[in-house]
């Protein structure tokens, strides 16, 4: 695909990865692929903002070469060390060995520990600027959004914010802007991205958004390092981030479970029926039939997370554990939780689920549901009533 202009002399020169289905190793499912967005600014000095994942370096170089000889690059701004963005830096530095690298102190440390380049680093911090002639690049450190080295770059004259991973989405497309695509699909991926990557750093997100707001800068466009560029309405994603980071929930519950011989499944469905009987949205997810990252996305605006597992070896089913471990790391805010499950001769699963939900910061409801062997109609009525109670709490 051809280069794309964001503004006069500010180009997208990234790459589209249509086929990636898992990101961060096996940790994050990317059903819609992704893009690695890099930006080139032509001025008296030529500046590249971020690079792309190394296997896509050919696309990066081709896009740059259509605009300018890569050896003419004077500055490389590295907003983030993670290799999906810095992976082509060694190649860029081979082509433009005199280029200066602009990054945070932790960025410098990270780049050296990844590539051992011994390059010409210019360490920047919040408030520092790079003037390249007619354009000014202002830097804003953004530690833990989502790595310690992360920073945002703001191109003042164009009012374009290049915040790297923040505001991104894993979605592959040959269209680059929010006004060219189905924005609901983009928001769905943005929510998944936030829930699976940025959720633990929500307090820092709110602080950073407040800091940027107080700086009073005009933001006409946001060019993240993955997915679509926010051109038509950058406030849409900013407002969504405020909502997600604040832990704002809707009248919605998730009932997540797995089952051995359908007893726990019967309980799960009765709980869902009880919740919806009160007019509250409930979504049912059987873990072995669902994508864990998609469940986590659904959790972002749910008030209640109800988890069920039968007992095996005095504990939960092996495929229930990863979700609970993810929740412990993600630490969702302002949510209530409850456990349920069937057992044969000795329990244990419900206790483990409660412990893990508590460790993830959820408020655990007093009620917990256990059933020996197969639930009776009365026991299913009890599950239904528990669902009603959950809905009332929501
Ligand atoms: Fe933190 Fe897209 O890398």
C-alpha cells in the first residue's frame, strides 16, 4: 500500500501484519491482525518516529524510500523499546549511521540491552523539545504506559500526538484513519487492547490524561503505533480511556465457567437466568469454547464477574486457572465477584476461585454456590436466586 499523509510532510510509513494471530507470545489473541505504525516527518532535518517489527523492515524501508533516501534521516525518535516498534532500528542505523536517537533514559538503557548498538543517544524528558526547522517535537514521558521507557511525542505545528501503544488497536487494514473504517470495530479492538494491556496502569492513565489536558495542547490527530489513526474524532478514544481507566461499569455481569459433566454448566445457566430476570445484562462464557482475551475485553465494562468450576484434585479445572491468573495481574477496579461449582466427594474449586478473585481485588459476595454431583431443581432454584441477588447488587 502507498504512503499516507497525516498532514503536510508528516507521513505514515509503517507496515500491515494481516496474519498475526497471537501477540506477546501466546498471551494476546489478535483475530484481526495488527499494524506497526511508524511516522516520517520531512523538514530541514528528517525525523523518523518509531520503526516496525523486524520481519516488516522491508515495508518500512520501502515506504521511507518512496519519500526520501533513508540515509538522509537525521533523527530517530523511539517512543518505546518493545521490539514490535524498535525491531528495525538496527537496520535504520545501518542505513543512516549518523542519525541521532531521541528516547527516555530508560529507553536508552532498553535499546542498548536489546541491540548493543552504542549509538548516539539524546536522552529526553517531559518538556524537552526537538526543533527540526519548521516543526517542533515535544516529548512527554509516560512511564508504565505501558513499559517504564514509554513516552509520547507531540508534533506541535501539526497538533499531532504520537503516543505509541496508547490509544492503539490490533487491527490490520489498508485504511489508516477512523473516518475510513467501521469505527465500532475499531473501538471493539481498542477496548480489548486497553483491557488486556493497559488495565493495570489505569491510575497512571488517568494521571497522564490529566497532565496532557492541563498542558492545554490542541490534539487534532492521534497516531498510535498500532491500528487506526484518530483523525475525525480523537476525543472518542480519549473519552473511552477516561471511562475504562475510571472503572466505570454498566449493568452487566459475566458468568465464566467450565464443566466436566454439565453440572457446573447447569448452575452457570441458572445464575445467568436469575441475573437477566432482573433486567441486567449477563454474558455466559464457557472457557473451553471462548477466547480468554475476548472475555477480558467484555469484563472492562462489567460490574460482576462470576466464575465457576467443578472440583478436580481438590482444585479448579486447569483451564480455569489462566483467566484467574490474568485477573490477578490486571487488577480490575470496582467489580464484585462470586464463585460456584459442583463437586463429587470433596470440594475445593470454589475456595480457590474466591481466593483468586480476592487477590485480583474483587469484592467477593457472601454467597457462594456448591452442588454435590448433579444439581436438584431446588439447587438450581437457589442458583437462580443467587443470580437475582447479583443483579440487585449491580
Ligand atoms: Fe508495547 Fe506495541 O508494544
